[in-house]
C-alpha cells in the first residue's frame, strides 16, 4: 500500500498541470500510428555530421572549459553570435548584455511567470495560445485572460478593453504574451500595424510584452514582419528564442533578449533554478554558427518543411468535407483545423486513434475552455506520404461525425 502525502504538496504543485501534448505523445508511440500531435522537427534533418565536427573541435581546443560550470548569463561566444545575427538580419541594436542563455525557451516562459506573477495577477494571451506558456504562467498562479484573434492576430481593441476592466476590478495586469510569427497553434502571423497597436496598449498601461519567437526563422513565403523587439522604443519587450526547431530540441538551449534591467531579474531566477545551461552544448552551437552551418542547414530545413506544408494543404483540400476550415501558414510547424460546432475534437480523437492517426485536441490551447471543435496539426515530423495518408484517415473520422 502506498502512503498518502498529499498534505505535503506545495500550492505551486497544486497549480501545475501535465501537458496534454506530452501525455498524448505517450499514446502515439505505436509504429502504426501517424502522429500530427507533437511539435517535433524532422530527425532526418538533424545535422549529425556538422554537430559532431563542432563538438569534437570544442573538446579538442577547449575541453576543460566545455566540461566545467559556465556563467549564468551564458557562453560569451554564443551570445555574440546571436547578437551579430539579430543585428544583421532583424535590424536590432543589441549587445551580449541583452541576452541570457536558457535551458530551452520553455525555461524562459517559466521564468516569466516566476519573475512577474503573484497568485491572482492577470496575464493576457492570445485565444488560442501556446499550451507550454499557459501552463508555465498558471503554475505561478496567473489568472489567464484570452484575447480573441482575427486574421491579423490578437485584437488590440479587445486587449485594451480587457486590461482596463482588469484594473477596474482592482486586479494587477502583469504582461501580454504573444507568439507573433506562425503562431502555435493557429499558424497566423501578426501584421506590423497590429504589433504597433499592441505595443501602444502595453505603453499605455506600463506592462511588458513577452514575444515568444521559436519559429521566426522558418519562413517559407511572404514578407517577414518586424519583430516586436525591433518596433519597441521603450524597452518594454522581452523576446524568447530557441534552437529546438532549427537545430536540435535535444540540446535544450534557448535565450532571452531584453533590456539589462529585465535580464538582471532573469539571471537571478536562473541562478536559483539551475546555475547555468550546459557549457559544452553552448560552445558547440557557437562553433556551429562560426563555421556557417546554421545558415546552410536552415535553407535546407525551410525547403523541406515548405514541401511538407504544401503536401498537407493539398491533402486537406482533397479529403476534408465541406464545413472544415484551416489557415495556410507562411511558415512554422503547425496549422489549426476548425470543424463545425457540433464536432467535439476530444471525441474525434478516439475515432482517429482507432484509424491510427493522432492530433492535439484544440481546446487545450484555449484558456477559457472553448475551441472544442478545433485541433492542431503538425506537418514537420511525418513523411509527406504519411501526411497524405494521415489526413485521409482524419477526414474519414470527421465524416463519420458530420
């Protein structure tokens, strides 16, 4: 008999929720299942040889440093490479003091909750929004307020109204959370004008914008919109980035870009959390940049994912019944399906698994428990053949519930 120790759990543990995505992945491990569930990169595109060369060089030239503790802020060489790329490609004017290396961008999201949120404080997010962010903020006790989106992203008008109502209710608004490029899960990209409008709302109420930007480099078509970090004139934007989608999720490396005023608090939290991220991995990625491998391999990834996206879009057009809608993302890894109101994606999931195809139930991304007729699909992981066959099976499941 297992003894019961529920009375020992902290309030923080009580607020934490397991990720429905991570739990669903356990159900999709059977080889016969075609899974559109996880946000997984294609492992065939991992640059095995390039990484091996870089790691060998690091160990040969700086082995002792690579295997030692590093600074909390992160490897200087890697931070300088990130600074160089952002300044050259995004028009930023940052230095290495504006960057903190994190153990994945998920750690950055966790730190946002821990730095800003007291239980009951209000965080404003897109509706729908990235589940990992929602869970991280909820674990700190945040009261999540979802702001409806249109084709240009989060509504700045509704955001302004929501923040004003929060203040009138004597609650504390803490930050605005957005995934502006190829949004997870919706696949939308926020236009420049909407970004400017949201910044003006943030300035009006004196709260920061958390710009979660894991997919920005994965643009297949269209014009890149300026980063919130670029548009910001008052140091109110905190940007999160990651190597998980463009290099290796196994490295668990991300970063925070912000004014040193914000970075200082994130450094303090990181010292408590894990002291520093793995030096050998940071130094390997820095070498990867210096050798030009990042840009070379990014071009390959973009082309392959564009092909996979197009393949899935073609299959959706061919197989999906009338009344089912989706967005054509200009990049990223995901798209969202919206079905007629009477179709519950949780019930559909059971039927789909019987046909050996999986997806993520859409309402997990809605902090107000709506979106029951939606689902998120990932197109980067499966082969193009499986993308087609999986959509055919999924369409069959939907037709059975029409």
